C-alpha cells in the first residue's frame, strides 16, 4: 500500500514538474526566436536606410520635373559574396523590373512594399544547388516627393534564425529531459521521506489497535464467562446468594476496569485531536500534592512503604503575596491531580515492601520556557527500569515487564496507559517529563511545568 502511494506521489511530482518545464522551455524558445527575428529585421531595415541615403538621384534629360536613380553610380560593386550569411540587394524600377541584383540568378518572387519583413522560400537556385533556401526580406519603396523612383529589396538567409533555433530546441529538450529524470529521482526520494512518518503512524496505529483490542477483549471475555456461569448456576439452584454476590462483584470490578480503560482511551483521543476544552485556572500545586498524597497514603500503609512530601521553601526576602503564590501555576486541577496520581501510584506499585517514595516540589528559575517553572520530582526505591526500555516508556500500552503489572491491578489502570496519559497532560501544560532509573535501585520521574502558559 505504501509503495503504491509512494509511486503515485513520485509520479505526480514528476508529471507536474515536467509540465512546468515544458511551459518554461516553450516560453524561452518563443522569446529567443522572436528576438532573433527582430534582430534580423532590424539589420535589414538598417541596410535599407544606409542604401537609401547612398542612392545617386538625378533629373531625367529634357524632363527636369522627373527624377531617376543612377544605378551604376549607386550600386558600384556587383561581386558575389562568398559568405553564407551575407545580405543581398535588389533594385527594381518603378514598374517592377529588376535593374540590379547581387544574386547570381534573379528570384522569381514578385515585389510588394513590406517594411515589416517576411520569410520567403526559394527552390533550385543556382547558388545553393537544388536545395531549398529560406530568405528573410524587406522591400522598401523609394520615393521623392510624389514620384516613385523604384523599389529596394534586401534579403538575408533565414538560417540566422533557424540554426540557433534548432540548437536551442535541442538544448532545451536535453535540459528538460535531464531535469525530469532528476525530478523523478528526487520525487522518489522525497516521497519516501514523506511516507516515513505516515508509515510510522500507521504502524503505531496498528499496534495501538491490537493492544487496545487485547485489553478490551480480556475483561469482556471475563464478564461474559462469569455471567454465563452465574446463569448456569441459577438454573441448577445449588448456590447461595453470597455466591452470586461474589460473581456480581467480580463483574462489577471488571466493568470498572473496562470503564477506566475506555475513559483513558477517550482522554488520549481528545488530547491527540486537540478538541479538549479544558479551562486553565490558578492551581496551587503544593496543596494539590498534599491532597494526592493523602489519598495514596492508604495504599502506602498497606504495602508498608514510606511516602513523604518535601517542599523547597521560597526565599525569605521575596514579597509576601508572591511567597503565598510561590507554587501556583496556570493549569487544570483535575488533569494535574491525574498526573500526580498516575506517577505516585506507579511508584508505589513497583516499590517493594519497606521501601520509600519521596515527592519533592521546587520552583526553578526562569531560564526554562522564558518564565519561572515548577519541578515535581518523584523518587522511589523500586525495581527500576532497564535502560533499553526508557525510550519507549511513555508509549501507549507499553509494559517493561508484563509480570510487573500483575502486582496490583486494582490500584492502577493496568493497561499501560498511565505514563502515556501523564505525558499527554504534561504536554498539554507545555511542560516536560523525563525519567532516570537504575535497575534494582529505583526510578525518578521529573516533571517541569511552566507557571504561566505561552500561546
């Protein structure tokens, strides 16, 4: 699927670029050709002006009111030029009879006034053998007052235009072809680069779908099994009410677990889509952590884990009002409670009996984010996390060791979404989360949240 999409992208890149190059090459060719034609016409008109000024005009004998052009005096040299690109001249009488020409043979082309320039075709002329010859001609009517003295026609070989035009076509075609090949190769490379994040997202989506299906399938299957067993026992009427109550409680726990999983997935989906309409307000993080620790203290006591909160006091010389709001930031109370609960709950879950979990709150300087920030550090003396698992620790449904999650499923979601949700909440608050861990010694989660958000 991705290879076919990549081929289509590369083909579109190449096709669009080829069309643009063809339009550009056509424009260049037409511009250059018109420039060459204008240059030839300007040269011919300039020759006409020079020759007209050099004409020897004299009165006709016994007719003083009439004038004529002295052809012998005006056109003295009638030698054939050896160059292929020379300019030829022809002089015609007022009645259109050829009187003088630099051509070896007269051209069978009628004369008519045309100062703009025209292209004519000459076939089988002796000077060029039996081949065709294209000429660019300008015909000028020479007048003195109201009297027409004759016609001057100037001719120039057309290959002055056709030869560079053919070379230009070849160069443009070669350049366009090489450019299209380059664009095709570049398009294939760039389409591959463009498809990489799509492929990675697709693989993550596949993995996410598979993991979500697995997590949903397990509680649904257990619920279905327990209901079927309860219905079968009901038909036999051999069990007491307490037995059914136990099965219903199990179904209730599984339903709650399934509900938590669906809520977690819905929360992540809303964060990904950006449709979350959470309103931020001032949140005293010190009071928030005290509340969370009070809720988690029961679990810590059951596991005989020492759970402590350490708050770094603000400097004594600051303003009293600022000191009162030293640990207050703009955020969402419910999300920050969920963030703290997930991280502290994880620390308690993976810390053995007689261990300790320490939560530290401090305010950092304004170097980060350009504003002051709060740092929440949660350190445990648990089993630790292997270094190779750290890069994927915040991936959804990722578990370092599946056996670790069976320790206390009731206290957490047990689906591998806790840290992913924590990361989503931190990013929503424009913060950062990182982890440091040593296997067998414990882990430290560090959360840095800006006090004021930037939009």
